[in-house]
C-alpha cells in the first residue's frame, strides 16, 4: 500500500510536469500563430500591427481573445500528448495509437471552435456550412499533421541515431521534430487547397480544380510550413526539453523505478 501511495504521488507530479510543459510550449508558439491567423485577409498589415503590440504591450496582447483561443488549441493538444505518453509509459503499453487518436481529437475539436470564433472576429463574409468532401479533406490534412508532429518524430529520430546518420540522440530528436511537421505539408497542402476549393467553388470541373491547385500550391505550402513549423516543430522541441529538464529536477532513477513497478 505504501509503495502504491508513493507511485500515485509520483504519477501526480508527472502529470503536473506534463501540464507545465504543454503550457510552456503553447505559450511560446501562440503569439506568432495568433498574429498569422488574425491576418488571414490582410497578412502584411496584421503582421506589422500584431508584432508591434506584442513587443510594446505584451500584457495586453496575451489577454486578447485571439491569443487565448490559439493558446487553448496548442495547450490542449500538447497536454493530451504528454498525459497519454505518461499513462502508456507507466502501464507498459505502446503509446502510438492512443497518442495519435487522442491528439487528433483534441486538436480538431479545439481548432473547429477557434476557427468559428476567428470567423466571427476577423471574417469579411458570412460563413456557410462545409461540404462533406471538405470535412473529409480537412480531417485527413489535420490527421497527417498530428501524426507527423507526435508519432513520426520519435521513430525517425531513433532510426537516424541507430543508423549513425546523426550521432547525438538529442540532435536527432530535435531534427526529426523540426522536419516532420513541416515536411508533411508538401502532401497536406494539396488536401488543404482542394478542401477550400470545394467550399468556395462548388460544382466546378476537376481540371479547373487542378489548375487552381497548381497555381496556388507553392506559395500556400510555404505559408503552411511557416505556420506549422513553429507550432509543432519549435513547440514540440520545447515541450520535450521542458519535460526532460523538469523530470531531471524532480525525479531520480529510484523514484521512477518505483512508479514503473507499481503500475505493471
């Protein structure tokens, strides 16, 4: 009973680290994402005014509804991923499928809420319902991004390290975390553009859609890489580093062993 109580106490601390790490990562990336998302219609002006307010009145910036909505998306997504990692580790179960499903659900639901709120705040036309095809394409797009942000980087990092392509494991982790979320946009951008075109131009021919995709693909891909890279690349590296450093400060090997033993 004493061992189980100690394990429960340590697990509570681990959940605290999970939440703290998620909050740190979300707080670091949310200002940039907020500014970009707020300027969907006039990006240049939004970047100028957004960064001006961020650096001159940061206390006001972080209290705006736009910032809080974006922070909520990434805080919930990173918290979900961290908690699932912890639970799977302490119950000796594989984390890949639970983390993919959990983070996908958390990210999609919070993004839908955030996008609806942003449409009311910054939209220039009245929103209309999404076609089923657009829902499917957007869901696939987001699922690819989540897999590339939370599932693939650890696998790629281990491969790079084991094959001695990158000799330092921390470097391999950072490289994989930065590469994967950005790299998957090469594929998911096409889904994004097709989904938008189904929404904006219902009933047009396939050749017309392909022509529009070819025209906008490169610049849209660059834009999405610039947005997703910080959100899940820099944010993912920061989340992992904060978790590791906080764990080193709070736990020692003996304590971790007690937790693992109690939950087997």
